[in-house]
C-alpha cells in the first residue's frame, strides 16, 4: 500500500526535522524555537496541555500557517507543495464531503495525492474491508454514524501511502472497540514503514504505541526522547508491598511521604532521591513479604511532573 517516493533516510534516521521553528500571534508566543527530529519508521508522540503549541506546530508543518522563523525539512529537503503530498494529515477538526459515497470519497482523496483512478478505487475497497465498512461502500458519508465517519477519514489519511502521517486526536470520541481497531491499524502501518506523528491528550494510549515522545509546554519542547530515555529522567517514585498475614508497613520508614492501601497491597510514595532497595530490608523485617516492586511513574505522571517543573522554572 505504501507509495514509492523520493529517497528516504534509513529507518531510525530523521524523516521530519524542525529547526528553531517559532510563531507569535501579536504579543503571544505560541511556539518558541521548537527543534524536533522524528525518526523514520517510528510512532512519535506529540504531547502537551491545551494551548501548549501543538496545533500551531502541526499547522506549520502542513503550511496552514507560516512560522515566523525556523525551517522544516522532510527527508532533508524543505517542505514544498510536492513534499507535502507525501504527508497524510488527520486534523482534530474533521471534514469530509458528506454527500459523496464512501468509496468515491476515499478514491477521490487518494487521486488528489497522485494515485491513479483505478488503483485509488482498489485501495478504497481494501480500506473499507479493513475497517469493517464494506457494507457501507456505496452509502453517502452523511448517512453514517460519527464513529464510522471518523474511520472513513482515518482511511483517507493513509490511502495514498504517505511517508509521514500526522494524527491529531485520532481516538477522540471513539468507543473502546474502535480505539482498539484503529490502534491495530496504526501499528500495522508503522510495520509497513510509515512514520507517524501522534498528537494526543490520551496519555495511556500514547504509552501503548509510541516509540518516542515530545512534550511541549508554553511553546517550548521540555521533554524529548524514546520512552525509555524519558522514564530514566524520572526516578522510581513508588514501592508496592504486601505481606502474607496482611501486616502493615512501619509508620517511620525513612523517605516515605505517603502510604495507601488498595486490595491488600500497600503503595508507598518515595521522596526524591530515595532508593527503593533501601526499604526492602525494613519491609521484610515487618513480616513475610508476598510482593515487593518498585514502579517508575506512568507517562501521565511524568507529564504532570514535567509541566509542573517547567512552570515553576518559568515563574522563578
């Protein structure tokens, strides 16, 4: 399904590069010197709170708005009109030709990106089958449910075989079954070689599928790297423990800032710099342990901690 385009970098090398991209609206600096390097063949999470600069950055990539400064490169070349045909974009604000039949809609959008008519129709049928919409092939878009329309637009984003796909809140408004279906489709397209920029507020979903993430706040990149690299920057902050006879942990454990019990397991929050192993002997002395685990923060907890840290630095 992937269309052959100009020479691409090796897998793992940057496919999309942003250097010093900035954009202001009057006195408000929406994006300030954003540098990104999105590896080819990866799913790259683009995260940030509302108003952080995600949408402005994405619109700059798509040439919907022009940045005030900086450069944006695809496979090392400036992003012109031809290069943008190599990008599939699913915006948060959905939009389809509502009076067109589903198959015609998909084929037409593929043709706009240079796919010949006959092949475009074949691809449209393949995508409708993949998404369980074959029986809706000849129905007009406006007769479909909102979730089905969203799947049609998802297919339209990938149908031309782009090198890069930008998905902006792709799971918004979908039920768990359809989220699971589109998640599988995204992973399949990645395996075929498509690079995916995945912008979302759903941090648990980002944690499931992203190879790397960027966190933007106040128009600045404050965190960037593979999930492993990001996790290593945030130390273990909780220990979970349980005892055979439902023993309670000692109340005077050094470095423990909070204790909570849920379903027979104690969660102990650690102060910064406390090494989890330093508690093991003290916990074992309280009784026979059936569980001891040290837990790195989730992506959601990292998100909150990084944003709070950055805002504190800005305020200072």
